[in-house]
C-alpha cells in the first residue's frame, strides 16, 4: 500500500445542494450495504473451510473493501476530499491504533484503509438493524465500560491482530477539551506491542457530534489522516502499579494529541 493516499480532485463545482443529495444517497447506501453484507455475504463465509478466526478475518477484509469503496464513492461524487499519510503502517501484529474522533466518518476511513484490523465499536451498532449482523460477524469488540471489553480487546491483540480504538469514546465537538478514557491505555499496557497514533482533521466538520446528516457545510469537507510514529510501551511497564501506569500513559497521549492537533497537518 502506498505511503500516502489522496482523493482525485473533483472536476466540477462545489454546489451545496449537490453535496446534500450525495450525502443522502450515501447514507442510504451505507445502511443497505450493511444489510446485504450481514444477510447475504458474510453467512457464506461460515460455510467455507476454516475456523472461527478465519471466517471473521474474511468478514473484516470484505468490510474493509466495502468501506474503502464507500470512501471512494463519496469522494468521486464530490461529497468529500481526503488525504491519508502513512497508511502502509496499518495492520501489524499486536498494533493498537488510536485516533481522535471529530466525525462519524473516522471509523469508515480507518476500517477501510487498515485492511483486516479489528476495532472497538459503540455498542449501539450491535442493536442497529442495518449494522448488527455485519459488526457481530466481523468479531468487533463492543464498547462497554466493563472488564469483559478489556478482556476481549486484549485477546485480539494477544492473538496477533491489530486493533483500532477511539480513546475519546464518542465524537468530539470543535474546541472542547481533549478527554481520553483510560481503557485504551489499560488495553495497551496489558496486551499491545506498541501504539500507533492517527491524527484526524476535517475542515469544515461534517457529521460531527450533534450534527445531523442533512446539515451539510457550505463547502466540501476535506479530511486529513496522518499516521504518527509508533509509541513504545516499555517505559510504562515495570514496577509501577497498572492503574498508575495507565493514568500516566493516558495523560501522555492527551498531551500528544493536543499538541499535534493544534499544530495542524504536517506538509
């Protein structure tokens, strides 16, 4: 995979009404796509040879292709533009990928361009008629503040897979203070080989927290995703009690994200 991936410039105007129509179309397609994958495609994988892990990896690879195609469609229709730097570093064994969460599209980008990575996703998706089958058959981890969630996430990493986590737990609002839940740090210290931070900018923000799909911004949103350098975990492992180490790591991550996001994308 190339180190940098960028959308092809759209060769037409940036009409608000056209992007509203594109957004409505893509929202509908996303829901229908989840149903088709869950009802018609993924069940076939359970008939093929291989154990449960092999079937779930097939499902995740298929879902990644679908997400990537969805990003391409949104861009090709003029709904968004984007650039991703460092995507080749996704998908390594024992890798914990963390990212800030400004929009609903963040998880689509990360799942689409990280191949067959597992992810912690919000528990509502397991009850949504359009997404429940797809996320459950892909083996994603349900985001609930329980020991079971940490156990499940740790098992994913210890099994040699990569895992995507949004430490904020929910989408952030522009200008609000950076807050990370300590669960991501606890999972990292317990089972990850290293942390790979991803910094996400979206200008202007679309599908942010409390922003309905039809509230389309006045100009085409541009996404920038930059994959940062791996963060070693050895300095936080040792004689310190796990809760203290998790708190210190969590604070370091908050400070890292505050500095990088305020500085803006690197060019």
